[in-house]
C-alpha cells in the first residue's frame, strides 16, 4: 500500500476538520450548509465575524473546533517542514555536485542586469559557467532559470575557491 505524501495528509486533515465543523454547526445550530461552512471557515482561520449568537452547545462546539483547528495547522506545518527542508538540502547537495564537476568554466560575478544577460548568453551557447551574487533572491532566480549559482561575495577567496577558480577559464 502506497503511503500518502505529507502534503496530502495535511490537506486531508484540513478537509476533515472543515467537514466536521460544518456538520456540527448544521446539527447543533440548525444552519444550512453554506452558513455552517462559512462559520467553520471563519472559526478555523481565527478571522471571526462578530457575535453570531450561538447556542450554549454551539459555543462549546466552536471552542472544540478552534482547538482542533490549531492542532490541524500544527500538524500540517509539521508535515510540510521536512518536505520544504529536504528540497532545500537536496538543492544544496546538487549544487555541490555540479560545482565539483566544473572545469574550464566561466565565473559570472554579479546577477544584476548585465550578469543575468551574460548568464542567458552563456546558457544559450551551452558554455559552462557558475554565477555568484550576494543577494539570495538573485541566486534563487538564477537557479529557477536552470543556472548554477551560489550566494556569496565574489571578492572573497573562500567563495572563489568554492567556485573552483583554479579550474576556471
């Protein structure tokens, strides 16, 4: 039997919570589906919508729903954190492997307007290169474009050693 992904489990938990809340309010307060769904969503998201005039049972149920909602959000965050962290770690390992393979490559220092244009031209010509920029967002954008890039200061000897400047053109 295949295991469900953490994201799927988190979504399923949220759906079950909303269904539970909606059915509960329909039963306890006698509301129609849409009114019960609306109140469930504003309760779970802690938005709130003023005094709805709940019955005593409705108030108790809303309290339970809020606690369960907090539990589901915490569970979802716990399920998604390893996925996000693993993707980042995997990206870093891939970057290290790619850097180890480089030889006869160019080093593009800076990912401003000119640096991005140089990267695009080198990539189009299939010339090996690695880019370096102090701005993590610029490096992330370069990585999304499929370019090998790291965050760092191109004037730093340590950074240049990581880029294998001794093997670069």
